[in-house]
């Protein structure tokens, strides 16, 4: 809170914060503008009668779009195509040597990878918008419980709708980059954060208030709110934890000057993979559910999927979900953190870990440390991801919980990162205790 108050006192930071708020308002307005060709009245009736689990694929897309997907608005895809494209480009670094070479080039290479990410985002937006519209046209998007939401099913009308949704995705991507350049924080993360919060508080309040204040349960509301607060504090604590590996740099004579001789550390987070494992796991588990929607309800395989994989509290779903989270935790960390590259960079600049030889021995030591951290991180992700399921089973909640494991990780992670950046920018203009203790020295005054 003190950081935000200090930021508003500085004109430059206040303008950045107001700019971010303006972009958020535009983003939220676009989430309620229906795509031309959609029967908005029928869509609202469908959304009101449908309860979608927040941890399957449709629920994730709807979560990241702030509820815009089920309303079939111009921002229906939200930021999901960009997230998918970013993850795919990171994974392709292992397969395509050109991408790995660009990553090692520094800022110029990263700019090229960002350009590829934008192109892939538009391509995925075309594919996802087509899938959503075809699914909505067939009725599978709303579990066949609603009437026709797209009256005109002609090819020309669907093409126009696909172009509009794709253009909405491009606009969101541009807005996110503007927030990153001219605002505070990472633009795409802030838009995701606001999308989640837009449906978070109403759903939380619905547990206690119920429908028109008739069927609520305030004791359950208090339990859910208390558990949420404790989990958020726990997640913040773990996300800030680091395993600091000491690194010593030798003295080197370059010309007539002596360089090096300093001591520092290599910070390694407990949860290096972030929110990626729960997203991947829930998305893969949702694929059979999506396929089963196109099958007959009398078939045995459709019944098995609906009773085991479509139900987030079933034993099969919990077991597969846990196994996939552990797998993707190790898999994604293996891709994003390269011990050999880190050891080579340390050796190149004359750095070494005390007691460990430079080169291959350092790489083996870093791999050993990362495997231990990944084990703790996987247990931590399992705990956070399965807490909502435990609450549903323990409290017998018929309504959808306002948070899931993915939601908690995003809220805590984005909130910490944005506050950290705001504090760093605030310190550029205000220097507390630099000359005198407990005195604020403001630049330009």
C-alpha cells in the first residue's frame, strides 16, 4: 500500500498507472461487445444456466478472457492464443536450432522470437475462433442445453466472425505491449489478472449470498475466504523463496586494470515452472471431455469419460492431474533452465562455485540442486492445485468455487511481480533515507 501511495505522488508514475487503468477499461468494455452474427439474448440465457468447471480447457479459456468466451464477444479468445504461442515458441527452442541461436543472440534475437510469437498468435487465433464458433453452432459449447446462438450459419457469416475475433486478439496483444512499454508491469499478465478478478469476487460472494440472498451459506463463505487468504499468503511466501548458490569470481587483469574478485550468488526459485504445469495438465485432461461432447450419451466410452474425466472430484481425474503436474514441472524446468549453458557462462567470466570445479562438475551440481528443488516445487504445486478439489468434497459445494490452483498462482504471481516493478520505478524518483533518515527526497523538487 505504501508503494502505491508513493507512486501516485509522482507525476510520471501516476500517469503510467492511469494509462494502465485506461487500457484495462477498454479491455473490459470489449469483453461485453457481442460479435456480429450472435444472438446476444440467447447467449445470455445460456451463460445464466450453464456452470462450467474452472479447471477444464473451456473453463481456462473463459477464465483468461474474463468470461468473454462464453458470451462470444469480440474479445472471446482473450489472451489464450498469445499464451499458447509463447509456450510453443519456448518449446521449439529445443527442436529448432535456429530458435535456440536467436535466444542466445540477446536483445536482437529475442525481438525476432517475439515477432514469430505474434505471427503464431494470429494463426492460433484463427484456429481457436473457428473451433469455438463451430462448437457454439453445434451446441456443444453449452452442453447442448441452449437453442441456436448463431442463427445464420452461412460460410460468409462465420468467416466474418472469425476475422472479428482474430482482430480482437490482435488488439489485445497490442494493448498488452503498450502496457508493458508505457505502463507498470507486464501487460499480458496484468490483463490476465484483471480477467480473473472480474469473475472472482462475484463468485466468492455468491457462496454466501446465494441467489437473491435466498440459498447462500455464510459459514461456507467464511471457510472458503479464510482458506483462500491462507493459501495466498503461503503462495506468496514460496514464490519469494530462493535457493542461493554462492558464486566467486576470480581476479583478472585486463589492460592496466584489475577486474573481478567479487562474490555473488545464483538465485534459483523453488517453483521454476510457474503456472505452466497446471495449465498443461488441465488442458490435456479436457481433450477427452471435448471429444465426448460429439459422441452419443448412450455409448460406454462417453459415459466413462463423463463420470471420470469430466468430474474434477473423481479418483481418475485427481490421479492423472497429479501425475501430469509432476511431469510438466520437471519437463518445463528442463527446457527453460539449462545447467550446461549456465556453467559455461560462469566459466567464461571466471566464476566458480566454492568447492565445485568449473565446467561439467558445476553443470552436474546445478542439475542435482534443480532436481531437488523441482521435487519440492512439484509437491507445492500439487498442494495448491488440489486444495479446491478438497474444499468441494469437504464442504459439499454445489456451486463453482471462485478459485482454482491456476487462479491462485496467477493472482499471487502477477500481484508480486507488478508490486515489485512499481517499487523499483518508485525508487527512481523518491529516495527515502538517502541523505537523511525518514525524509523523502523527490526528484525535481
